[in-house]
């Protein structure tokens, strides 16, 4: 375990496509801590707890996606993000509302990206 003991860790298990899944989340998030079998993205840290996204390589485990689960992220520059995701990760983005886009990670998990600038302008 890396980090504080108190907090929330969201884990994406990868039986296949581990490297492309890490690349996908590296495109959206920053500063991962990597080992041979897992990558941790620190999403929020304060003195008493933390929030992490944990991508774990599990080639011997049967994994599946949860249809009721969707990961949400706010991004600063949606245009640049869309270009990176479509060229680097071959992701398909679907505009589902003003400033909000739906895509999938290489494991098939739903990911919603919120354009931080657009959302702020609407408030």
C-alpha cells in the first residue's frame, strides 16, 4: 500500500490491456506511481485521507465491468483531451450534453469527462 491508510481507492482490474489502460488514465490524470503490477493515481490528498485510482494488472484473474459504474473526471481543456484520447488511445468520445462527454477505458468501463471551463461558465 502506498499513501495514507484512511481513504478511498477505486480499483480497475486488468486481465488484459493493462498498458493501454494505464495510458488512457495517464492521458486524463497526472503523476502516477508505477510498479510492474500496478499504477496508482492520487486524485485527492489531505492530512487525514486520500482518494486514489488504482490500475492493477491481474492476468490470471477473470475481470468484468460493472454496467452501473461510471467514473467521472473534470478536465481543464476538453478539446486537447479529445485529441489526445482519440489519437493516443483510439478512444471514441460521445457528446452527451453541453460540456460532458462519454467514453470507455480499454477495459470497457464507462468514463464521463466534464469540461471544467464549460461547466464553470454555465454556473
